[in-house]
């Protein structure tokens, strides 16, 4: 696992520098989560949605390590006519849903999980979102709906890195205690 983590972090740093792009912190804070999911949890029929679309390069680098995208495609990050946008794009093999505007990944994931449940499919849906997305009303509406529909095939991971675009998460909007809030919405935490 450490080899994958090191490679992904190296690709993030090198490609961000070369492309003169941003969102490096958002990318780096997701690496261990992505490695845990892609190398220990996700099955072929499961779905993963990166709601914090600003961390696109972390997922692209993970998809490269998993041999889902090529080195040529990965190295195109930041160049003209690349399919690797700064926000995650479903034009990329292995990407389920384009994100970037915060608060959309969980609602889409809830919809996918409900479809799988309704059709008696044994697929699971995993969504990774940022702590900043907890400021979005769609997040809490989706959390309530998922609980009401008893979507046991849905797993939410919050990258609680304590930073948002404009400052510290707790200074923008108090989100603690996360575990108690999600339990109040009917989630196992």
C-alpha cells in the first residue's frame, strides 16, 4: 500500500507543478482514503463517486496505479485538449460522475444506491466528500433520504481535513460533532 500512496502523491506533486494547477491540498488529503477504497474495499460491480471533484488529480493518479488509465493520459493533465479536467470528469475511464460543484456527489450516490436496492442488485455505492460539502443543504437532504430508504448499500466517507476554499472549516460553519449529527439523521457512524 505504501508504494501506491508514494506513487500517487508523487504524481500529484509533479503534475500539479507542471500544469501550474491548484487544489493540491484537497488531492493530498484523499490519497490514503482512495488507496484503502481501491485496494481493499471496492469490488468490480461497486460504484465510487468522488464528490469533492477538486481532488480530481488524486483519483486520476489512483486510476493510473490501478491500470485503468494509461501513463500517456495521466501525463496529459493540464495540457490542451486533455480529458483530465481540474474537476473530475466522467469522460475519463473509471469515473462514474463529473463533480466539482460541492454537494452533488451524495445526492447522485443516493440515487444510484436506491436504484440498486430497488432492482435487488448487490452493488454498493461509495462516495467521498469534503468537510466543506457539509455546508450544503443537499448533503443533509440526501442523508435524511438515504436513512429513510434504509440504503445499507451506501457508504459515505468524509475527508475531514478541516479546510475549505476560504479558511478553516470550523471558522466558516461549525460542523462538529459530525458523528452525532449523522447518527441523528439515522446513519451508522
